[in-house]
């Protein structure tokens, strides 16, 4: 997996915004990551701790919110949430249809950060 | 003690790569090159599928290949041995190609002499799914020996590809395999109702004509625009 490369981007984005806003210390970075992603939270944090040493984000915590997988029924347009492991059995609660398109679950967003 | 404040960011982690990918697509639109990103697990038959496909296309379209590997040039040599323009990119340990790496690969090809370029991505069903390479078409291979349950393990890849090639269908003739093509189609369509599915054997050539015909029509439509 490419946690290291993604972590580097997260750090770059956070530092860029911190610099613009005259931040002294970044405490928490909130991420929104789609449930379809295979990125491991633990490794993101470990790499982040390593990469951020000596920067404004030193000792910052990554708070990762998993965005649920939501699909929209191609038949009746109802949207509903599905577990990743149950995508195979997804059936529309509205009309019983089984053809769906993905609405969310692929997100990779730095949402906001708590700073001092 | 300074007060903690919240800074809104709302920035996509992949935005930088996606910007490079969009610019690359515009450039290739101007230069009239149809770029195809081919992804699959290791050993699914990417290289042979590319060779078979280009064999079908090359009477009408000029084709080149970008080979990506972590650290070897076996595939590029196999492609070049068939007289096809090929560039080898070693990703230096990276598990996927991104748009910047693909742009560097394209710089090593004579694009004015090419209509179609196929990227053979790193063998991996996880990471390449997350990086836009600038291609106009995303194609994946699932081969019969890998099993029909793979959409359950790698839903992201299946959800975003335009085409699925089910390769090594010659294995289905033997009773060795319990691979269920109908079940696979059903699982994949759940994730991606629009996906085109072709059953092929790059070894025997079965089904390759139909797939290559479809690809040729897509490429020509793009080149005519």
C-alpha cells in the first residue's frame, strides 16, 4: 500500500494551510476517507508521526472519519448505505432492485485541523 | 495558553495528481493519442493480453506500450520483441503509477507516430485504483484462476473501471475450476452497472477479436473528435 505517499500529501496540505494562517502548532488533523479505501489508519498515523518530526505538525494526531459506502438504486433512485463486505448482496430497500451506482465511499479529503 | 482554533481545509488528498492527470488528458486530446490504463493482479496475463490486442489493432491503429514494474524490464522486452514501441518505467518500489510518472513515460515515445498507448500498470488490484493516470479508458483483467469472488475483496477497482476482461477462460473447459462467470458478472454489475465485460483467452485468442473491435471503435471515435 501507498500510505507513505498519501501521508506525505496530508502533511504538505496541512503545513501549507498552517503557514498561510500563522499557526504555531497543529494538534489534530481531521480526515474523511471513504470506506472503500484500503488505507490502514494505524499506518497512516505511524508514517505521519515519522514524517512530521520537527515540523509544525510534530505530535499531531490524525482523526480519521470513515465515510460510509452509499449507493443509489438505478431503478427507483433511492440512496442507501451498504457495508463493504455486503456490497455483493446490496438490495434496494425501496423497490428490491439490485442495480446500484456508488454515491460515496471513495473520499480522500483533509477536512479541517485543530491548531494553536 | 493559546486558544485552539479550527481551520477549514476541505482539500482532496489526490487533487495534485488529478490536476496533472487532467492536464495530461487535454494534452493527449490535442496530440490525438488514446491512452488506456490496464490494471490487474500479477500473473493475470496483462502482457500477453496487450500483445494479442495490439496484434488485432495494428492493421488500423499505431500502438505503443508503457510498461510499469517495480524493478525489472522483462515485460518491456517481451513487447519490444514483437516490434512494438515500448517504454519501461521502473517505479522504484512504488505500488502504482501516477499521472506524473505516465507523463514521463509518454515523453519517451514518439507520440506523433502513435494513435493508441496502453499502460501496463503495476500488478496490484489495490493501489492503482486510487491514482488517475490521465488515461481515457480504465481497463482491468481478472483471470479465471484468481476466483470469481475478487469483486468482494477489491470493490474499488471493480467500481471504477470502464472495462473488465475476464481472461484465461480456456481454464473453464476443464472441470478444475469452480469459477462462475454468471456470478462474477452479477457481482461486478452491483458495483458498476455500466462496465463492459469481455470474456477472453489471451492464450488461445478466443474473444480477443470482440474486445479489440470494441476498443478500436472507442479509439477511433476519440481520434475523430
